[in-house]
């Protein structure tokens, strides 16, 4: 199954528009943030050169995303970050055995096809009944970036000088189809994990640099 990552610029021309398609989601995120004693979703003044368009930033298969999540759980729990050819019972067992640890991770504790990352810094994903009803935990772009940088060395990536990110999808990808074009994974035992890492890293850095939230589709 395919997954696209989209950047939603948090600019006033979009967020204050009566036609804002993300109005309900942002209101729910604001409430969850405020209830946690955090500032609301930031909205920035439009500036020339900053597009208010929602655009895809990365695409990959969900299986590959879970490979990366597995690697990060192993790292968080002090276990050997060893590659596998396919996901099996060990991944589900990891999630069950270390559920409390997984729930603290912005990278791992995030519903597929739903939820968002916002450019507000907080330690652990926010979970409320309203968020779960609407899509899933709310993550922090800052927290996501920190976790990506932490697991990077185990995948053979220098977080201070990562390789170029894969090309963004040229069109929205349907859930039941594979990621756009067969992904030409590089050689190496962590090829899938590295591919997803680069896409998420591009999304997180742009989220913070441009003042955008990241959404899955």
C-alpha cells in the first residue's frame, strides 16, 4: 500500500480562509495543544515567494515505513539494529513488548493514513479521544526530526550531511497501489529504511523551515 506525505503551509491565506479544508483538523490540534499547556498551531503571515499550495513532499510504501519504525524501536530499546528481509512476528512482538516506549515516539506512534505533525516542539505524541476519533496521535515535527537524526547512524546515514531526498510524487497515489514507480532502492541491508528516512527527513526539515504541517495520505 502506498503512502504520500504532504506539506500544508500554515499561512494565513490558507488557514484563515473559509474554504480551508483542514479547518476542523487544525481546531482539534489547537485544542489538544492548548489542553497540554502548549501553544496552538502557528499561523504565519503570507510572504511573496511562499506558496500557500498543499503539495506532496515524499512517497513510499507503508511496508517500508514499518521497516524504519522497527529499526527505531530497536534503537530506542537498546537492542541490535539488525536488518530483516521481511516484516514478521518479531515486529509485532516488539510493539507489544515495548508499547510504552513506542508510545513516546513521534516516528513510531502515529496512525497510518491519518494524523499530522505540526511545527510545535513537544516531547511525546499527543493523544486525546478527539484526536483518535479524527485520525490519530498528533506528532511534533521537531520530535520527528530528533528521532530521525538519532536512528540515522544505524542506517549508515550522516544526519549532518544526508544524501539527497528521493523525488516527490508527481501525483497523488491511491492507497491500494504501490508507491509511484517501482522504487529503485539503493544497494545495502537498510535500503528501504534509508529511502523512507530521506523522505521523512525532507518533510520534517521543510516543515520547520517553511512553517508547514505534515499530513499522511
